[in-house]
C-alpha cells in the first residue's frame, strides 16, 4: 500500500503525465459532445461533418492513450485516478 501512495505522489508531481491525463479527460468530453451533435443532426452535410469530427477526436483520444501507456501505462492511470478496476483496451 505504501508503494502505491508514493507512486501516486510521483505521478502527481510529473507535470507532463498530469497534462496527458487532463488532455485525455478533455478529449473524452469532446467525443461526448461530438456524439451528441451527431445524434441531433438531420441534414446530410451536418451528419458528415459530425462523422469527421468524431473520427478526429477518436484518433486524438487513441493517440493520448498510447502515449500514456508508453509513459507509465496502466499502473500510472490506476494510481492517478485511484481506480483499480480499469481495463485497458
């Protein structure tokens, strides 16, 4: 248990990792907004624009996940969030 607390503290002090987690959280919100706009779009041009937006946001989200995994991976995310039941895709 002591190791996890020290690890969590180390991650909190790592500004680059903190920034990655914040950006990942922001991208999750961006994706949710894009899906909401897609669900409300009725014109074909708007639907197409929403699809592009969703694809771009998903690509950025996947990139951030990959960078986080490479820089600390699953253990870093669990320690940062305090969630032990996270499953990486």
